[in-house]
C-alpha cells in the first residue's frame, strides 16, 4: 500500500512538473492555475510549495491560504504562525480558511493560549459563529485537555456539524471520561445526526477493562446498525476494544467476518493475542499474517510479536528468528522495534544475551530514554551490576533525562555490589531530581540501605516515600525480615491494615520471610493458611517457597514436603531448591536425593543442584556418590560458578572470588588473612573467657 501511494505521488508530481513548465512558458498571470500547482506541489514538501508561491505573478488570498495549509500539514507550526502574521498585515487573515488552518496548527502543537488569541480574533472579525473555525477552536481546547472551555465553545455554536460533535466526543474519550463521551454520543443521535467512523472510533478507543464489556456489546449493535456508512477504521477499533474488555473470542469473530482487511486489522488481532499472553496463538497468527495477508508487517507487528518471544524468559530461538526478519525487512534501526528487541534479550535468563541486547542498542540511529532504561535494567536484573553502573554513568554523560526506572536500576546495582558511598551519591541525585517519593525509587533506596545494614537510613527513605501503595511498605518489611526483626515487620503490616493500604502478594512474601528468619514457625504457618480466606490474596509459587523455607529452617522437613504436595499447581525449581537447601542444613540425604530428581527434570542445567548434592555427599563421606555427581556435571559441560565478594574502601570497589590472586595488593591481603586466622585459632584454644572478652572488645 505504501509503494502504491508513492507511485501515485510520483505520477502526480510528474504531472505537476509538466503543468509548471507550461505555465512558465505561457506567462499566465491569473493566480488560479498557479494556486492549483501550489496545492499539487505541497504533497512533495514545503520547499517546492514555497518556490511556486514566489513565482506567482499576483498571489491572491487563495494562494496565501494554500501556502499556510501546506505549512500546517507539514508540521512547520512556528513558520505557519509567522506566515499568518504576514497575512494579517495584508488583511488576509480574517477568513474562515486562514483561521481554520491556524487553529488546526495550534491544536497539533498543543498551544491553548494561541487558540484563545485566535478565538478573540475570530470574535473581532465576526467569524466566531462560523462552523469551520468554531470546530477547529473546539479541537484546540479538546486536544489540550481544556474540556470545560471546549464545552463552552460547543454550547455557543449556532450550527454544529458531525465534525463538531466528534471533536468533543473524542476529547472526553481521550481524557478517560467515557460516560460523558457516551452521553454526548446519544445526544448526537437524538439531534438526528448519523455517527460516522470518527465518532465510533473515538468511543471505542476509550474502552479499557472488563467493566465496559456490556457497553461494548451495545456499541457493536450501533456498528451493525450504521454498517453501510462505516469502514475498516471502526472494525479495527472494535477488535482492540473487545480485547481490552477481555472478550477475545468477539475480537476474533469480528476479524474473521471482515470482507477485507488492512495491516491495522492484522496488527489489532495480533496485539490482542499478545496482550492476553496467548503466545502460541500469537505466533501462529503472525505466521499466517506473513503468508496470507498480502501486507508486509510494520513496526507495530514486530513490537507485538517480539514481546511474545520474551514472555517466559528463555531463548527458544523464536526471538532470534523474528530478529532476522526485522533485519531482512529493514526495520533494525527503528527505535520502537529495537527497544522491543533489547527488552526481549534482557528478559532472557542467560547473561550472554545482554551482548545481543547491546548490539541492538548500538545499531539504533535514535536512542531514546526507553532504549537506555531497557539496557540499564537488563544489566541490573542479570546481576551485571558493575556494567549497569558504568552504563548509568554513560546515560548521565549523554544528558539523557534520568527517570525513576534508571535510578531504581542503579540503586539496585549499588545494593548488589555493596557500594554504599556510591549509593548515597545516587540518593543525592534522586533528591535533586525530585524522585525521592516515587514508589520504585524509594523501594530501591530502602532495599539498598537495608542490604548494607543501615536500617535507620532505610527507615528515613521509607518515611519520605509516598505510602499510598504497598511498594515501599513491602520493601521496608523485607528489610526488617532480612535482619530478623519479625515483630517490627508485623507492626508495619498492622499499620498497613489500619491505613487501608492495598495489600498484594509481595506483602505476604515479606511477612512469611520475616517469620522464617526469626524462627516463628507457628505465626508464619498461620499467615500461610489464612492469607487467602482472610485477606483475599491467593497463594502463589513464591508463598509456597517461603513456606518451605519456614519449615525447612526449623528442621520440619516433613511439613515442608507436605506443603509442596498440597500445591494446586506444579512446583517450580525455586520451591525444590529451597527444600534441597534445607535438606543440606539438616543432613537428610534420603529426601535430598528425591528432591534432586525433581530439580534435574525442572532445571537440568542448573549447576547449583549438582553443587549442593556434591557438598552433601562429601559432608557425609559418600565419596563415590560425590564423584558420580561431578562426572555428570563434567559430561553436561557444567561447572560451579565462583562466588564473588565486594568491598568498598575509600570510594574504590575491590572484588574477590575463592582463592583469587589477581588483586594488585594480594600479598598484603593474604598476610592480613593469615594474621586473622592465627588470632582466631588462639581465641578458640583459649579457656580464659576474660581474655576472650577483652580481645573481642578491642577488635
């Protein structure tokens, strides 16, 4: 369709060029043919239109109006306003066409003050009652969100056409006031006006959520009633509206019943499948779209299908296949498509995928804030915290506006690296930028300070947060839970209940974790058993994992196993790994072997399972079994991922792993370590408690 349009445009320009040559040759001075030529050239850009305007022997009002309309259509609004002032100086601005173009420009540029000035000019010029400028003024106020002003203009119009009604209906719909939009729609019908595509499309786009399902069915009846006057625009909007209501079957019935479909129709249905997480159906539909539709997917098609590929966090090669199509079609440098690809690779669980995400980021012609935030969040979520902080520094040096998502990711990375001083510096940036009360940022600040052992600072960040949502409450609760302060965590929960703060599933993860870390098995069990019946929060996988941890820490492995067996859905690797960890602590090899068999099915390439088993076998002296586990690891190409430690000294971060000898001050570090070990050995062998207490107080 795009190629066909370009073909017609080329033919029109060729015809215009031929007419242009004839006019120059004949020396015609009448403005009429020149004005027609100016209008034809406007389709190819302002430069050509301006050149023709300058060649007109005697430009008239139509010439000026055509040039003004060309500027507005091209989005050159400041130039259009300067042109209007020049027209006003010549006495040509007081016309319905000039005023209409100027008001359309003010609406597109979202300049309500300019609209008000033009309204005054219309009143002085006696044009305020004319339907064309009045509808255009209505559009200015509606698009700028000044609906009370728009309504006053609408009520003061002596004559209204369908455009006038549509503008106000769309204004109410865009502002989320669907009730008012529908009342105006029904009033329009009572006035005897027939709704057109723009009327119904405006109302349909405002339908979001299952609460409007009944209204959607009524509007579908209107679509059937006015069907002969409606086209694809309304049907496409109806597909999306039904999807937003949750009635995907109705979306599909509309799509299947369409006599003809355009790219937007296919995108609407594809977006519906993607929105509802129906991955397989979305993928099959995309394949059908490629094979049967006769249209080429655009950036909206690819952003929908790419989001489907990354939903489960695993690379199943479909995402790479879609990426190759993006390259083939030539959309790799398009910002929205690249952002979707970056987010896809960042969601994959393998760290190496961040290299692919960076390649997409690097290929971008225009990197927007979403591009930077997607990369930064990806590094942070993958535990590549040092890379995340380096990326954050680059973001700041590029003068990209740092928003709540960037600050949150950077603070989480500071938590992972235990770089408290850098975290404090970012905290000062947060305060300067005005994000200290933001849910995401305050939650990350609380998490960072809690993980660093600074519960006082965490509490200060909590007190400064906007506490209307559960996010900061949950983070503070987790902070107390990690430090074994279950009573304070419980007090926070009770305060949430008093203040009627909405509870969510994370709230109860924090509560059960607090009980688990403090050894409060009965209290944690009570929460686990009543959270659905008393608080209306259904049990999720993470609650069961916390319950298993609760019983496992207390050595009640049978109860932990019973809890897993009572689950209404299949337990995932997180649940089994929690139980395996408890088996290791309490030396239950029989149960550990059973748990490991489940884990090897769920996550056959997870090295932690093999490492835990190997450690248990060696602890019990079962050397042959340990050797078998290590052999299996070797055959699968798995190896233990070394643990790293970080310490911040004088604003410099030092990192170490087991038996690391790469640090430049290695000799000093190991000498100090040997000295500490000698002190520890003397303390262990000493029977003099007074000396022990003295040394402890000195250190």
